C-alpha cells in the first residue's frame, strides 16, 4: 500500500505542515512565531492570527520539499488537541477545507500521543511496551505505551509542566521566551551549586510549582545582598535550576521503570531537547540496564511530522473522523 498524508500542527505557537509517505516523513516544515518573544510568552490571539497568515505558505513549502503535488495527497491529519483553541481552529479548519475540497479522509490526532509516536519517525524505534516521559510546555507525563494507539498515562504533573518550570524560572532571571533553550545553554557553562528543595509527591506524579517559588525567594534574598547577583552567577543559577528539574523527572522515571519492569525508556516533547536531560537519560539508562530512545531535535518540539506519523497508524486502522470534529483545549 502506498499512502501519502498531509499533516498539520497548530496547537500552540508553531505553524507546521509535513508530508508522510508510508509512515516516512518526506518533509517537515515549521513557521516559528517570533512575535511572542516581546511579550515573554505566547499570546493566544496573536498566535491564531499568525497561524492564519502562515498556514498556506507552510503547507505549500511542505508539498514542494516533498516533491508531492496536492492531487497526490490521500488523507489529511491534523492536531485536534490539546492546545490553544484559537490556534487549533486554524489548523483544523484548514485540514477540513483541504479534505472536503478533494474528497479525502480526515484523521484527528492527539498532540500528546503524537509526541510519543515521534519515536517512529526514525530508527532506532522503541519496542512495545515502552515508557515515554513526555515533557513539554504544557504537559509532563509518564506514558505506558502498549501499542501505537494504546497508551496509558501512569504519572503526570499536578501543577506546572516541566517546560513551564524552565520558562517561568527563566522569566525570573530576565531571560527571553522560551527560556528552556537559554537555560540549557547557560547551564552547560555552570555548576549546580545552589540546591533547591525537592517536592515530595506520592506515586508517579510530579510537581514543579514549589520549585518556582523557592527560586523566587532565593533570588529575592540574594539580590537583597547583591543587586548584580543574577548577572554574576547566571550560569550557576541556570545549572542549578536545570539539575533540579532533571532530578525530579529522572527520579519518577526510575520509579516507573522499576514498578512496571519495563526497560525500554523514551523521552519526548520540547524539553527532551534539553542536553542535560538527554545526558541524564543515557547515564541512568546505562546504570539501570535500559534501552533508551531520544528523538532527533526536529521531532522533539512541536512539528507536523509527528502528527503525520500518528496519522499514518490511524490511517492503517481506518480510524477517520468526520467534518464535525472540533478542537479540544485539554
Ligand atoms: O513540545 P513543545 O514544543 O510545545 C508544547 O507542546 O508545549 O515544548 C515547548 C517547551 C517550552 O517550554 C520550551 O522552553 C521547552 O519546551 N524547551 C526546552 C528546550 N527546548 C525547548 N526546555 C529545556 N531545554 C531545552 N533545550
Ligand atoms: Zn507539544
């Protein structure tokens, strides 16, 4: 069977389109919305408007890069949620219009499932069952993945997501948005010499709001003694914040692996681009005897390639949706 899918992702602030042939990503194009930087976070209405401007050019680019004409597309996959409603509406409406005008089946994709299935865009692919720590700006989950479309969330954050912890801490330090990649960069040159208390959360769940508060109080106190404290110690503060977040994540991941007896361990989502987390996974994997899986950078942060891969496995099951599918926020 030869199946070509056009995939659309517009859940947050990146407009992305991809072309997938038989599960293989031929093109994966992303229009980043730099406009949010000046506000220190994503402004939902600004995001929807930018998606509206970007969607046609990014789809045309994806088709062109894949060397595929519109007439060759056999199905359209789109992110239905979770995400920002105004942003999701742009991708959803585009996907519906494209499918309607060409008489094609529509495939709705769950954004979090797609982050997990990003692991099937390239080799090496994890074997079932595996555990996936999905860490993004909006979610932090440990997912037990039994099959392509059979997943169970066995742990999640009770408050902030790991990416949010990076971004909010970065804001306290006066860093731009998103702060995750910047903290990563500064942390590489620093030493984690400022300890922050670890939250005590039962089971496999996470909490990051306490960390944000302790960073706030720590900075207030130190700045009271020396107004240039952040400037003088930026690398070490970033290394300390990053180490704290990674410690919280890895502790629960180890617990989940021991509890389930599963040794195939993956990470996914925007925060899986973090160099410290990638190193920690490899190091812990060696110690614990895990086989570890880390996606290529282009499949970590939001991208339509992962939506297309998820769409492909739904296509194989004829799991289509109607024109009445509406986006969901969470
Ligand atoms: O998956 P994603 O692109 O979008 C959501 O679905 O939320 O994740 C975005 C998040 C942001 O919070 C960003 O700061 C974080 O991923 N992020 C990173 C890194 N790259 C992106 N966090 C830490 N280190 C990085 N290198
Ligand atoms: Zn995401």
